[in-house]
């Protein structure tokens, strides 16, 4: 593919805890996102998925590295360029209960971006709000109601409508279904797929449910403790995982086949996730990996291409 929309080059985001301690939430990550594709990012809680998404959008200032959006350096853009970038790149937040202002009517919530960008006059503004409500499966009269009058799934639809209000090209979906019931999760994912097909959107879809990531994504990246350890097409990753951490994640997916014993196929990782504060320059998965060797404790593996569109960071590959 050559239609690259987002280029992430050696991106890092560190948080200084105190004089001596640094939390390396995102550490030297590189990948591309192509136009009209969905790139899924998966990993355990605390691995840096959300920080990665917010740093790509410029909501967090990068410690090092760069993010190029259609040629624009996001972290070195001028004020005018940043305003234009914010119109083209948006985010769907994780918690539909906390992300909507309870004191604002739904119509005003949806129109926040419209008002900030001065896109429409009052009549066009209301027409746009009604159109967005219809697009996400809600009714026109919902515009005058308040967020507490809606269910979690409806609130997330409102959040999606707000994201779409400024007609973005690229959307970071930051675990948009994790706070919802399972049946509602499927509805929201199907809505996102439908919107992508109709509007030509590009997604960075962050989640910790590998089954859902496999369903919605064209390619999938696996994060562990601030590092990207594997990246491949969705089918390739699920059928031929190379990194031991990815193998362990896939083995944990429940099977509906009664003859497929979970006990026989489950790969159990050792110990607990180590601290991301001041990590050593070695393989961060080594202490939990059942295949670890001496080299894993001496140096950090390089993220490399091992076959067509399949990247992995592991000394054993």
C-alpha cells in the first residue's frame, strides 16, 4: 500500500514521576496507517494503548519521534495547522458516561466541534445535528434531551455523532465498546464499520478484546509495556502469531468447540506485568516468556519485517 495517511516514526511518550523515575508509556514505536483501513491496537491494561492514540492526535506532547498526518508534522504544526488537523482527526472516547457534559443538551454536545471550527450558520447547524443523529441511529427529538436520559449504548452513539460533526478523515477509537454490554458492543462495532464504508474513514481501533479486534481490523498491532511487539494483517496474526506474547493472548480466546480443550491449548504466562518505570533495555517480556533465553536478558529485540506485512520484535524469530 502506498496511500499512507498517518506515519508514526520512533514515537515515545514518557512521564516524569519524580527526579529519578520515568514512566515509559510509549517507547520508540513506528508504523503506518493507510487511508480507509482499520488498524487495531491490542494489549493488556496499562500497556500504553491509550497514550499512543492520544500522542498521535497531539493531545499529549511527544517526548521524541514524530507523527506525520498526510505530510503534516502533528507535533511541530503551527496554530492554524493544528486547527485544521483537529478537523481532520478526531477521537471516540472510552466511557460514554464520563465523556458527555451532563449540563449540555445533546444537540449542543454534538455541535461542540462545529462551533469551535465555525462551520455552519444556526439553521445549517441544526440540520447537521439532525443529520448526525439519524446517521448514528437516533431521532431528531433527542437533540433537546440531556445525556442522563440515555442508555450507555445511546450515549456512545451520541459520542460518535459528536466525533463525526466536523467531517474527520481519521478517528482514534479509544476502547469505544469496553464500557458497554456485549450485545450493545456488537451494535456499536457494526455501526463503526457501516460509517467507515459510507464516509471513507480511517480508524485506529484500540481494544483489549482480540476477537473484536480481529472482526473489525484490517491489520493488528500488539503492544506490551510501551513497545509494539508484533504487527500483521488480522488474518495472519490470528492464524500465525509469532511473538510468544501474541501466542499467549490468542490461546486465551475461549473456544466454542467442545472437543478443543482449553487446558491443552492455553499458554500460561509466568509472573506479573513488570513496572513500566525505568525499564531495562532488554526484552520486557522475558520474565514472563516460557521460551526466554540469555540474549533476551541482555538486549532489546529489534522490531523487524520477517515476512510480507508481518513485523515482530523477538530474538527467537
